[in-house]
C-alpha cells in the first residue's frame, strides 16, 4: 500500500517580523486557491500544517472543501535562522546551505532542521500509512526533507521554488519510491 505525501510550500506572504503570524498576501490567497484546485483531484484524506499562519492559510481552503482530518505539527515549521533577524537573508542562506552543521546563534543548522523535518515525516508515515496527505509547510524545511532522500534537492533547487509549490513524495512500506513535481 502506498502513502503519498504532498508537500505544499506556502503561497506568497506579506513580510512581517512575526514569523508565526505572517499572513498570505492577496496574491498568495489567490494562488492558494489554485493549489487547492490541483489538490482536490488527489484523493486527500489528511491535511497537516506547520503552525505558521501562511502555511495554514495555504491549505485551509482545501480543508474547508474536504472536511477531512486537519492537524498542526510543529515538526513541519520553517527552520529557525537565528535568534535575531539576520541583516542579509541571502548571505545567511549561503552560509547555512554551504555547511550543513553551521548555525547562527539561536538558529538551526541544516542538519538539525532536516532531522526535525524527517522526524515529522516518519511520524506521518507511522500514523497515516496508506493515506494521501497534504502538508502545508515552508521552502527551507521542505527542501531539507526532500534532500534527505535525494541530494539533488539542494540550495540551487530551493532558490527556484515557487510560492506555492507542490511536490509528491510516494512511499511504500515506509521507504521512499518517488519524488515528483505536481505544480
């Protein structure tokens, strides 16, 4: 029996320093509706989201339409870059992706964030085996999860992701079988 996990990177959000409460922009709301239409054809039975508003809002319309199981999981939140906002986001990403063990004070290295994300994926596989699951999440943690299974999903790949973007991870007996772009 296959388990399919649809990782959904959140739609465009309005930047605020409130990482948890940052909402979708008007464009993001519109694009989340397009993602919902795509996912409606995937026989989704479970929706899980990061606790961040932009991830929840991206999958909320799908839940409203399907009324299926909906859970919030902290393991699938975005990686914490540092204790304080970084001055140069792109330079910070270069440093983090350049050394998987590097972290800023109060932040997560790629390795730490990846292991947290994989712990979440394994929990999903244990709890919802054989289901089609949507996970509302974020670009960095999504690519770090995918990178765990295939190192072609790297920093260059992360930089070209769209908002939203959807990737399907197919598992059989808890083992990855395929990663495919959906949108």
